[in-house]
C-alpha cells in the first residue's frame, strides 16, 4: 500500500512516529509537512528526509500559520501527490480549514481520502469554511477522531461515512516496570502544561497549598512574576521532552485540572497519556475527553472547582499505598491503547476500509 499523509504537526520529528510505524510494517509512506509551522511555543522548520519506506517532504504554505487561516501551495502540493501516486491520502487537517481547501484542490478524484478531526465542541462556521467542510465530507471515504465526543460532533454535523476513534499516538516506553514499587512517603504529583486559566493552573495552586504528604511539580510554562508558590510546590519551567519524561519517572501521579470554556474543552491531552505510560495515577477534571482517556479508577473532580480539586488532592495524599499502586498499573495498561504501534494498526485498517468504500 502507498499512503500519502499531509500533516502540519509533522514538522516536529517526534510526531512522525506514526509514519515510521506504518513504514515499518511494509507500507510505503510519503509525509508532506509545511516548510515551517508554529508548533507551540516556537516555529519549527520542516526537514526533508528519507529512511527505508518513509519519505518526508516539505511544501510551502501561504497565510499566518494559525488554523484555519493558512493553506498549502496548490501547484506544489499537486505535483508531489502526482509524483507519488498514492493508493490512499490521509489528511491530518481539520475539514473546515483552508489547509483542507488546498488539499481538495490538489488531489485526484480517483484516489480515496480520509481526514482527521479533533473538534469535540459543536461549532458552526461562516463561509468559506462551512463550504470547505461540506466538500471534505462529500469527498472523503472515512474519518478518524481522538475521542467519542469528537465522533458525536462529526456526526451531528452530518458526516455519514466511516468514523473511527484513534487516539493521538504517544511514545509508550518498553514495559520494564520502570522499577515500579509500592510508593512510601510523600506523593510526588506533576502538572505538565501551559500555565493558563484554561489549563486550571491557578486552581491547582489554590487547591494544592500545604497538603501534608503531597509535593506538586509544575512544568511547561513560565511562572508569572506575581505568583508566589506554596512551600510544597516546585516550578521546573519549560522542559525539553526528555527532561519532562525524566521528571515523570520521579513522580507517582499527574494532575490535569483543565476548565470547560465557551467553545473549548480538552480534546485528548497528550501529556496525560505520556504520564500514564510511565505509571502516573491521574487526577483529572471533567473537561472534554479526559475521563475517556484515563483508566477506570482515576480521581475525577468537577472542572473549574478549586474546592473539589482540593478534595481530590487530599484523596490522593491519603490513598492507601496498595490502591495507589494498582491505579498506577491501570494507567500504564490504558496507555497501551495510545501507543504508536496500536494507533498505527488502527489507521492501517481504516485505510483498507476507505479504499473499499471508494471503489463502490
């Protein structure tokens, strides 16, 4: 099978793992990424490379590189697609975006197309975005989404083709039990995300202050100058991926206290699953798909409630060691659903279904 994937996030080499996994099983893959893209917090440069059955190429873009307001150069994109001659095209762009518009203008009619959508809040879009979305729905043979919420939104919008839930792939380390032993002493908990209201950052500082038996580590942002942390907090700032995963290994739990805002809830939360893959017990809010992603038994509290979050944190600090140990194991087991090998296998099956559907 020859698969052509178009994905703006693929400028980050770590996010090319799905393509590498597909190629590892004998699929010939070309991944087209922008020449540059703003993957927070910085601009990232797309770098062409070729290894075995995977080829990464770049395509120039036009527009401000903020979804949905940019698009691929159509002539250049069309040329790359024609040169590759794919059996199926996988568009990892939202169906209403100008990026999707440029893809629709570039792909041949005889090749089946699938797309990925992350929208888990129902929204209506003005012209031309609504028209682009309608055309994407008509042209595609299948779609994949990261959660059941996103599937419901897609169906509410009128999508009638195949839809599958395929979680965002993450690097799940080989299971060597990570030296996992029943934890004794102060529980180490990590918050890994931007230090913003929507991520529940202020709620956590308010709720977690001075809880006996709990130390809270912050990573992923810059601490505002006017914020004074309680004594049981440690700020690590913005960390590289490798440094963040090292911090995961030294903790026993992860907290995702995200809010529910007009037009936004958590879609998946990659850092949650990466923490789960390293045996971190989750404390999560009711925002978006968090409860769907986390294992059974995770500590869940109402989004936007610092008092409920404090009760959840106290519950973690006072949790019997055997119970915490089992929750950490459950987290690791659930994370396997989001490994690159597992999600790539799901995608490969979807490609086969899309090809059959397109032939009808």
